[in-house]
C-alpha cells in the first residue's frame, strides 16, 4: 500500500480546507454559522473527491470537521454546536468520497480498452 500518489492532493486538500476556513471566518458574519458550515462541507466534499487513498480522505475529513467546529460559535451550548457543525461536514465528505467510489467503479466495469 503506497501513499505516494495521495501526497500532492493531500497537501492541496489541507491548503484548500485552511483557505476555506479562513475565508469563511473573515467574510461570513458569526451570526450566519450555517453558511460557514456549508462552505466547509462543500470544500470537504471536493477534497475527498480528489484524493485516491481512503485514509488520506479520512484525515482530510477529520481536519474539515475540526475546522468547522472551530468556526461555529457555541451560543446554544457545546453539544448542539458540535452536532450542527460536524454532521453536515461529515456528510459532505462522505458524498465526495461516494462520488470518487462511483467514478472508479464505473471505469472498472467498462473493461480493458481495445
């Protein structure tokens, strides 16, 4: 099992997640935390679609959840804040990974090119 093919996308994914978090924190008001979470969920989905290795995608998903939780103010309490931030981002990452899985499965079913 080699991780060498995932390194460029993993570094790019980390950079994209950090950039999205900084931009969401800078330009979206704190009262609009759902917009911040949606921005992180979309970015996590895009990053996990590009990464070929599943453990790298899992690490990027975990980073996205941590960054999204850091962006959400805990006005209603810690547990609801964690759930409202973590669930959409994890779902976005899962959808991105599912897109990757469906794309690779359809290519494998086509058979060898002649």
